[in-house]
């Protein structure tokens, strides 16, 4: 399962769909919706998020297990450095390994200060590269302290993330190089909204791989897509989310469309997103689709 995903990542077409478990004791209704829409037949795998924005949600590892069991497709489970120390990270990886949850997206995590839980404190023993190093140790048959396991874990496939935009592109290349040096096989970008931006990211990735070739390490870039169907979403992403650049032309088209009502606004936003999806798929068919659980939009884009 995971070797096939790795092969698609390196050599073929690769599309994964993000899911965000809810503030609920059950994840199954969301899986039912995915199945009802037939989305599992349109993607190569899924991901589960880990308490994004430090808001309490259903556990990402258990969510990944349920998705994999239902669809027999690999799921990339997110793990955040915010909520776990080295012991907890390694314990979770060991437990997940026996249940075949073996693709992991390493994140540093959003600050605990924005959590919906009172007086929450972040752990942050390190950034996401610490988790990548732990995975590298596990793949060598030992824990982070260098102690061999009685039974070695099955291979774990590490992923990481990078911003899609920076005023100085070299900063993005340096971040990619850091993730590659620490073992990431795939680097997922924040949402991309411009083909030229995507071309630049691919160039930076190639340069980062060349810098790491002496260590015989490389990673594939996965372009993130988050469809925009509302003017306020475009404005919020542009003004308040670092590392994302929504083109002015998108905002202007959505502004004009919004004057014609919600249906026109949605249509223009969806058409822009659909064209972007098709253009990026032609340029580099390695895509991670994020829709904030709006799975009908995902179905419409993928169909």
C-alpha cells in the first residue's frame, strides 16, 4: 500500500485528499460521506489533520486507521510537535505501526495560545525536524536514544510541509533543504493559486534536491490546492495567512461576482479553482487537495 503510494509520488500521478476530524467522538459519518460521493475512487490516498489551530478534534491516528480500513488506501496521519514530547511521539508511532498507520506528516503545530481549551500549554520539544529524525531512527530499527527495538517497526514514510510563497524565495529553498536533510520523502506546499508560483516552487525543490544529493537524499514536491468559492475566504487568506499568496486578479473577479449574488460568486470562484487544478495537474500531477471537509467541492473538482 505505502510502497505503491511512494511509487506514485515519484513516478506517476498522485492525488491525496485532506480530512479534518471533527469535535466529536465519532469519525465514521465523515467517512460515510466520502464513500457516498465516491471520492475514495478518485484519489490515491487521504490525510488526517491533528487538532489544527490547536482546537480539540478527534485523534488523527485513529481517524487514519478508520479511513484505511474502509477504503484500503494509504492515509497520511499528521502529528504535531505542539502536543507531544519525545516519549509520546515515539509511543504513538509504535502503536500506530502495528495498525499499519505508517505515513506521517510531521508538523511543528499552531501555537497553543490560540487553543479552544483553557490554559493550554504547548510542548514543542523541537520543531517538525525532530519528528523526522525520530522516524529516521525507527526506520533504522532503534529509538531516538539509539536503543534497538525488540521487534523493529515496519517502514514509516515521512512527509513535511512548506509555505507556498515568500518575498525571498531562497528562504523556501532553505526550508525544503532542511526537511530533505532530515528525511522527508514528500513536501506538501501550502495552497498554490498561480501556475508561475508553482513553477518557481518546483525549481526551488530541484535546487534543494541537488544540494542534498551528496547525502543521497531527495524529496518530491506535492502542490497544495484549497479551492476558493467566496470573496471573504480569498481576502482572509491574502491578508491573514502567512506563506500564501492569492493573486489580486482572483480577489477582483470574486469582488465583481459577489455583486451578482452568492451563486455567481460561487461559480466564479469554483471556475477559477477548477482551472487552476487542471493547470497544476498538467504541470505537475502531484497534488494534495484541501477543502475544509467540503467534500462535494472536492468531488466536483476531481470529476
